């Protein structure tokens, strides 16, 4: 089979498996990969030590898979017909980032990529080797996505596709076989700076560069210790991840909704009732979030975030539950509950908020 035909059949199969985008990048270095080391050296990775431990491999795909020639990059749209966080205004509820509303995406993409790998194996020579990764492997996925023609790096560092915007999850299949290579997409950000201006924690020291230590996504998911006090107020109602720098992006104005069943939102994941979360025991937490992205920060991390969201809500109805959390067995939760109480006791009384409603569709 010719290289061209092989490439076409693999791409066609990726689309049949439900991926929205697929392209092929060369398994070689690039200026963006060189930037990775500078980013680490600046300290922007914070406590994500796994990023520096795997730096050598991330900078050179040959160290991940000797003989690697091509990287098949697949993108899955995860947008669903529900409003953006910038339209969320209910002081009783927290905000969970859009990617975390359905099943944990790692399993969803890994399953599809495994099936793509099985299919490719039927076409490839026996000695061909491959590796697949979704997020957790030593591969800087967005760089290969760019060179596979899936999109460009937005100034918010997210990969943006002209047709689908940035609500995309990525997975890669690295192969020792040469395939037809795609062309990188040019930058379409132009003079726009909406994402940089909208970030509530000022996490962009410059366009295309994120200081993860200030990003709400890092603070609510990756950080295991106390949230720095100066960043608590700007976190608003976020309890897991953040979508703001994507919500404001003009390329996300035109919406495309995923048909993938496993990514359809579960109402209890989207904008959860803060008091309900604050009252979760360890057992109830495990039952409610098993297999979902919300499991990741564990109960102690999630309740830490919930305390911050309550402290920012201006809603004094949370005072009794926060007082209960002062007795929690986790010191991290107790400290954040005390901070939240200080915020609410100082807050002016406000009219009662509307009764909680089920999230509405756009
Ligand atoms: C660590 C990590 C994080 C960290 C750090 C994010 C970051 N920007 O680096 C935190 C926890 C903050 C995070 C947050 C999010 N993440 Co994340 N994350 C990752 C992970 C595991 C590694 C990313 C990485 O290598 N960062 C290192 C830095 C150096 O890379 P970078 O920011 O992409 O920087 C590149 C550009 O700056 C670039 N560059 C390009 N042009 C230019 C121009 C100039 C002038 C300069 C200076 C640099 C530059 O060079 C760098 C590459 O070396 C990847 C999965 C993977 N294995 O790749 C997912 C991944 C990037 N995350 C993803 C998602 C969905 C998110 C969130 C949207 C989740 C959420 N809603 O909360 C947010 C988005 C926040 C944001 N604005 O980036 C998706 C991104 C999909 C997409 N469309 O881009 C990925 C690819 C996971 C996946 N498999 O789908 N994430
Ligand atoms: S995800 Fe939120 S906190 Fe992080 S850079 Fe974007 S707007 Fe800022
Ligand atoms: S908001 Fe503007 S600058 Fe930011 S990623 Fe979107 S188009 Fe680019």
C-alpha cells in the first residue's frame, strides 16, 4: 500500500471512530518544543513536577519511541449546548469547567485511539511500533496538533481550529512508519487580546505564555496545598478548572455541539450546589464522582475550592455550613473555611438568591 493510501485510510478510520479532526505531524523538533524548557526554567509549572521530570522525553520524541516518524493527532470536540461561564450568575452554585461535565475524557479518547491503533496494525508492517497518549504521556500534544494542521496556538495557549474553535480534546498516536505530513495552520489571533484581558488572575505574563501557578485550572485541580490568598478572590465561583479565556474568544462564538454520548453533561457535574458539595462525606464524594474529572482533586481539594467559592459568593446563607467545616478533619479545609467566613462576615447583606434551578440550555 502506498504511503498516501495508508495515511488516508488511517485518517478516514479516525473520523469513523468519532474524532472531529485528524492530521499528521512529523516526529521531529520545533521552535515551540524549545520553548518548553524556558517555560519550566521560569518556574511557570509550579508544583507540576512531572513536567520537569519528563522534560528530556518531551523535547525529543525519539526518546519516547525510538524510530518514531509520524504523529497522528486526533481532536474531539466537547462543546455542548449550555451557556458559558461568563453568563453564570447564581451565588449558590459553583462552576465546573466544560471538559469535566461528562465522563472523564482520558478513557474516552484512549479507547478510540486504541481502536485506531488496532486498525492501523492491520495495515502496517509487523515490525512497526506505536505509542498512544492522551494528556498523561511525555508528549507536548498541542505542538504536534499545530504541525498536524489541527489549529494554531491562541494567545491563551489553547489550540484553536478555525471551524470548531478551541473546545477540543487531543490524543496522539506515535508511529515508526512514515505518513504524509500535514501543514501547520497560520495564527488567526490577529490584534485580539480578549483572553489576556479577561483572565481574572492575570495568568498570562505575555501572549502565548501561561504562568500555570496563577491559572484557576492549576489552583483548583493540580495544587494540593493551600491556595495563595491573593488569588482566592479572583477565583470567583470556580470549583474545578476554568473556561473564561475560551468563553470570551471570538472563535468560540459559533457553536458546534458534540454528539459523543460519553461527553454529554451530567447535571450534577456542571454547576453543583455549593452547600451540597460542602456536606459530602468521603464515601459520598467517592460515589458521586467515581470515573469523573471531579474525582481528581480528591475530597480535600474540592472542598478547599468550595470554601473559596462560598467566600466569594457574598451569600451569607453559607455561614452555618462553613462553621461546620471548621470542624472538618482536614486542616486544609478548616483553614479555607475560616478564610471564607471572614469574607462573608465582612460582606454586606444581600437579597435572597433565587431558588436553585436545573442548568438551562442555550
Ligand atoms: C500541564 C497542562 C495544563 C496546565 C498548564 C497549561 C499550559 N498552558 O501549559 C494547567 C493545569 C494550567 C492546564 C489547564 C488547562 N488545560 Co491542560 N494540559 C496540560 C498538559 C498535560 C501539558 C501542557 C504543557 O506541556 N504545558 C507546557 C507549556 C510550555 O506548553 P503550552 O502552554 O502549551 O506552551 C506552548 C506555547 O506557549 C508555545 N508557543 C506557541 N507559540 C508561541 C509564541 C510565543 C511568542 C511564545 C513565547 C510561545 C509560543 O510553546 C509552548 C509549547 O512548548 C496538556 C497535555 C499534554 N500532554 O500536552 C494538557 C492540555 C494542554 N490541557 C488541555 C485543557 C483542555 C486544559 C484546560 C482548558 C482545562 C480547563 N478548562 O480548566 C485549561 C486551559 C488553560 C490554558 N489557558 O492553557 C488540553 C488542551 C486542548 C486545547 N484545545 O488546547 C490538553 C492538550 C489536554 C488534552 N489531551 O486534550 N493544563
Ligand atoms: S483558564 Fe481561567 S485562570 Fe487559567 S488562564 Fe484561562 S482565564 Fe486565566
Ligand atoms: S481571545 Fe483573541 S487572542 Fe485570545 S485566543 Fe481567541 S482570538 Fe486569540
